[in-house]
C-alpha cells in the first residue's frame, strides 16, 4: 500500500488546519461530488445488507444477534456476530506489538486509508445512519459522512502531533570535567495503554464515535466498538472497512473488532470493568456516564453526557435574523442533538431591537411563528426534522405541553416515503424563571433538567443579570455543550463571556446567518470543553489524545 504518497499530504494539511483553526475539509459535503452513479450504488449497497448476516470473521463469535428497526419504520433484519469476550479480548491484544512497532506515522496513514475508503462509500453510510438514527437523508449524509470523517481525521492529526512531540531517539552527553563525558543513547517509543472500548450512541453513531475510535487506534491501541443496539450498522460497516485495511497493510485485523449485545444483555457494563479495557469513550445518558466514571477505575474514561443548553436574549440589531437562526437551531433533527438549545432566557420586561422594543410575550410569539413558518411545508419539515429516534423522545415531547403555557403546539408531519416514521414539530413552552423558583430547594423547575428532543422552554427572567445568574447555575450544575447569546451591549457581551470562561462553556454570540449554535466545524471548533458536567473531554484537543498512550524510554550505554 502506497500510504505515504497517498495520504501524507492530507495528514500535513490536517496538522496545519488544527494549528491555524481555519476552514478546511478533504471530504465533500455535496452528494454529487461522489460520482454520477454513487447515489444509486449507495442505496443498492445498503439494501443488499438488509435481511443478511454481517460476518466480520473475527474470533470468539459464539452466536448472532440483531434487531434494528429504522425510526422510519422498516426492520433492517441484519444479524451481527456476538462475542465471547474471553476469546475476543486476548485476540485483540495479540496485534498490539506489531501496531506499536509501526510507529506514529504509519498508524496515522493507515487510519487515513480507513477514512478514505469510508468516504468513498459515503452514500451507503448515509442510508445506514438515516435508518438507525432517524436523521433526514441530507443530514445523515453530511453529519454521518464527511463531518464524521473530518472529526476522525482531526483526532488522527492531534494523535500524531502529540506522539511526535518527543523525538524517537536522542544522544545524551553530560560533561564530567577532566573525565570522559557520560554518554547514553536514548530511544522513546509511544505505546498504547491497551484495548480501547468505544460505546456508540443512537443519534450520531459515526460523528460521536469516530473521534474516540481513531484517537485510540492512531495512538497504538486496539479498539473494540460496542454500538448502541438501535444503531449498529454504521459502526459495523466502519469496523469491516478498518479490518480490511489493517489486513491489507500487514497488521492484525483484530486491532478493530465489534461487540454487539443481545437484548437486555448490558454488555457495555460488563466490558467497562474488564481489566483488559484501558480506555473508554462514551456518549449517552448522564446516569451511565457517571457510572462509568465511578466504576471503570482501570480505564481512562472520556464521556459526553447530558446538558442543558441555553440562549440568553438581551438585545439584537437583527431581530428577524435572530428569530430565523433560532428557529432553525430548535428544529434541526427534531432537537435530538446534544448541542440543540433548550432554554431561551428573555427578560420579562422585553428586549431592544433595531425596530423598537419587544416584550417577552412578543418574542415568544414571534419565535413560535418563525418555527411554525419554517416547518409549515411538510416536505421541508421532513427534510429538517427527520424522525424521532425512539418512543422516549415522543413521550417527553407530549408531556412537555403540560408544563406551562404552550407558545407553539407540536404537530404530526406525515412522511409519504415512510408512513411508519414518527415526525413531530417542536413544542415551545413558556415558563417563569423568577429567581424564587430556581433558588427554591423544594422543587426544581423543568428548565433545570435536560428534556432531550424537540422541546424548548422560553423562560421569563427578571433581568439580563438574572439570566446570567441562571445561566451560570445551569452550566455549573447541569452542564452545557453550547451557550448562545444575543446582545448589542459591549458590557453585557463581556459579562456573558465571563460566565462562559468561568464555567467552561462554548459560546456563540449574535448568530443571525447560516451558522448555528448547534453546529461545530472539525479542525476549527471545539465540541464541548471538558470543563463542565456535560462532558469531561472536548472533541478534539490535545488532552483528548495525549493520555491514550505512554512514552517508554530505553537507555543504552553509548
């Protein structure tokens, strides 16, 4: 395999991109960029997988399991190998020596070849993501394809940079006056910690999965991929591609394996405390994330959990642009993103705009109208909303209407292509955020807990200062992946920044165009900070990769 000639220029560009933080991506976002036959070929490849047995030829297979049902209705009918962990885990460790000896550059280039082959099959992966996550096709194509691949490549770039920070060898000479100097030849080898466990999520199996997978693999660790039981296929395809590339490059394909659980088996909890598991990447509920952090003591654990994302509206000089931007942010993928805003804090006396003052009630009504207008056409609504990923989201949506005055009712959107899909527009509920409510120890307001899905709360606060106090408490106690704010005041902008600096929350200010608070760009934006309860790591920075390997020194007398 001509890995250096093919992929070294891409690695160099990725290294430059994480240094400059400028826009760059080697993976095309538009479906037509993959060739005229790619859409049909990708759909055919996906359809050919349905109703089949997905054989990976990995050791320790003791049976078959599956059961994925698309959020759009159809059963996938795919069976996956179920692992005997006592056979599989030792087989995975067996390939570590050769992978370590390959060195950081070769490991990085093999990872880039894996990503390149995944990229060539983006249309196939898009259908797999769509029919396991409920994302609409274009979102599944972009977020599940090029954007996920960018995040994987970003992790490889950081891994390479951190591993090569220390030279591979050094000649050491210490003067001894009249005596001969002390001389040593020192070598420094990066060595992986051990088997890495990547626990996939239902909503973004590739986007959230690839950073940890490729960070661990590039730093010398075998990776065991444990998908969410409702979203196996995208990660199973990833594992298959990785195993093919590793074998062709002369490495043990068991460096990447798949662990699919039987119904109610709870294999993630079993694996997480196995002594062979030294690294864990997890995206999902706060409860299980905290369990992992408390119980997987033998492993380095990276978690992304729940958070309560907040928008503070103080003032704006583009009222229409603000409403349009927020409407899109609240609607995209039915709010089933870890970065979707939930709480919109508005002073009860209203805000100032370029067209005059707007009361709290007016802003709430206008935001509801903007969302309703955006989703008024069923075809456009389906393209933006996708489908609800599971019944729990639907239950939360329906229960939210009883929490307060409804500014915008949720409506059912028929999907003519997939009559079995559950598609709902967001509900917007007006709540009182007076300090006496959220400072009370008796009951916690609804807006102080994550309500994952298409649910937004427009919260009336006594002042912008109170909004910032509530923001601070929310981020500190509940966490936040994103914070947004609108203000024309330099003083208020500085105060909002101070809250986010102190509580380690990523902030977007005055977004009114085509960039949204719930979107982040690989190589430039940090996804999460690792500094508040929503996540203990950021995607992607040096800290995300540096503790996945150790540097082992060998000294020899010169």
